[in-house]
């Protein structure tokens, strides 16, 4: 487990992550910060909205794929 400290609105938050996930998180966090040292709540909210939308899009893609597979299986059964 690895501890990572994030600074939002000049306040530090320490989180503990699995080592493998921590590597990915740190890389993505640095990209997200874009050279900044601190985040404000607006940045965090925007990031959360973007993440939620990405999850929404992936879920819709998976539903379409499942539907195509189901339709293909039904056609084979006929």
C-alpha cells in the first residue's frame, strides 16, 4: 500500500492505494494537474463530471456490445 498526498484548496488529503493502482493514479494525477501544485473545488468538480461521463459512455458501449452478442446468439439458435 502506498500513501499519496493530494492538495486541494491548500488543504492536504492523504489517501492510501494499492501499489499497482498508485502508480497509475500518480501518473494520471500529474497529467490532470498540468504543472499546477494545487486544485480548487471547481477543478475537482469538473474532473468528477468528466469521469462520470466517461463511465456513462463506456456503460452504453458495453450495453450495445451485449445486445449485439445476444442478437447474434439468438440468430444462431434459429
